[in-house]
């Protein structure tokens, strides 16, 4: 599933079977059921290149995942529990999805508006992008790498679901 802006770019590149879901993944899941949990994107980066530390004394270490730009689920959850203020959590889902539940302290910058707002992102702490599947958060990471490569940005590649009571579940993407 693509954001409307990414879908327009895909069509401009010649793709013909391009679909969007204006209400985001929540609407897609209601209409078509859960999508495949397939990893996509760039070739996996070696795990040895993984440890990129957060600024000294400001929280637990950020451990990069196998895919370039990702943070491991375990590392993200540890930081969320022990030092949530040491990172900026950016929910790149649309406003309706954000309103249905998000991580505490997360801000909402929908993926299709990020390029206009990238200048507002802080350079003094790591930024973690997330969405409901890892697709839009990966797109957000790519936008930041293109427009502000000096930022310490990562994305959560996994399926994130929020319950009405505020709890959440993060499921790793599986290869299919």
C-alpha cells in the first residue's frame, strides 16, 4: 500500500497496478484483511554494522536491524521503556490512524507531508519513524536520508497494532 504521493510517483514511473487506501492500513485491513508481512526494500545490511549509539548519557543504545535504517524491535522497546525522551518517535500514519492509538510521546507527521516538514525535525536526538506495517516508515526514512542526511534517523520495520486500552503489539516482518 502506498501513500497518495508515492502512488502518484509510481504512476509517473510507468507502474499501472497502483492502489492507495485513503484511510490507511486500518481501512485496508477492514476492506481486504491483513496484508502479507513481507519484507521489502534494500538489501540487508550486516548486523555487525548495527550498533549506532544514542547521544552519550541520553539513553540505551540503538541497535540497527538487518535492513538498512531499521532499529530492532528489542532495542526500540528497551528505549521506549527506559528512556523514551531520548528519542523522537514519529508516527507517519494518517491522522485518523494516529487518533486510534499511538506510542506515548509520539508526534504525527503523515508520510505524505513529511517532505514539507522535514526541516522541523530535531538534530539533537535520534528519530524513529513507525507506521502500521513498516512500509510508510521506510518511505519516511528514505525521505529524511535524501533531504536531511545529517539526522540520526531509523525506522521500525514491523506490524504495529494498538489496543483500545493503550497497549500495543509489534510483530516482526516475516519473509514470504
